[in-house]
C-alpha cells in the first residue's frame, strides 16, 4: 500500500470509530505467540495454536515518542500515532481482553490445563525482553479484521504527526481533523 492509502485508511478508521485487529502470524516478530508444550497433551497444543489463530490483535504503546517505534511502525517518521482515552475506548469494544505485554527471557511453558483459550491469550501477550522498548499493551479481540467501537469524540485524545510527514499533508490533516 502507498503511504497515502495507509493515511486515508487511518483517517477513515478514526472517523468511523474502528480499530484493525491483525492475526498473530502477520505481526513483525517471527517468534510471536510461541510457547513450550511442557507436559501438555497433543490435543491441548493443537487447541492453543488454533485459539491463537482466532484472536485478533490490536497493539498499543504507553509511549508516543519512542524513535524506534516511529521508525518501525510509522513509515520512518512519515506516519501518525493516535492516542486513545482507554476509559472511553474499552467499554465500547466488543468482548475482548486488554492486557499488558509480559516481557520474558523465555517463551511461556504450559502444563496440562483445560483452558486452551486462556493459554492462547497468554502466549500472545508474552514477548522477548528485546521488545521491551515498545511498552506494549494488546487488545485481544474475538476475531481478526476491523472492529467497531463507534465514533465518540471522547475516545481519540490526540493525533501525533511524524517529523518527516510532508508539510502539505500536515496542513491537510490539521484542516481535516478540525472539521470533524
């Protein structure tokens, strides 16, 4: 997608009150969602893996000013960052879970338990310490794709624009969001 297409999608999502929830296999960390089976029976490992595939992931960060985040996730400082008011966003989201990422030296080890969905969520909220700089939280949705939270002017608190965003685009966006 072009930068313009991505920007238009982001603006549309803000105005219509939507978030995009990705599948774990499409995230940038190839080790995403890994876990060790421990003493888990084969059927449980299969259920955990299947459960991870049914969960949509929308990632948030505690920090809007981390240079690595802007370089990796905001088109090398040409994109935008949206700050949400969690107390207004969460009640409007369909049944899911918001969880901080747990950073660890190793992948989670699961023993036997009859709760594969809970274990799938745990696998998707554990990452290597190498990613600690992201200070990530995840909304784990009951599906992949766009989810509606319904437009509410209280949900979006602020929109940060990248330092390398073209000045003409900055002007367009400022004008656009003043009108909405």
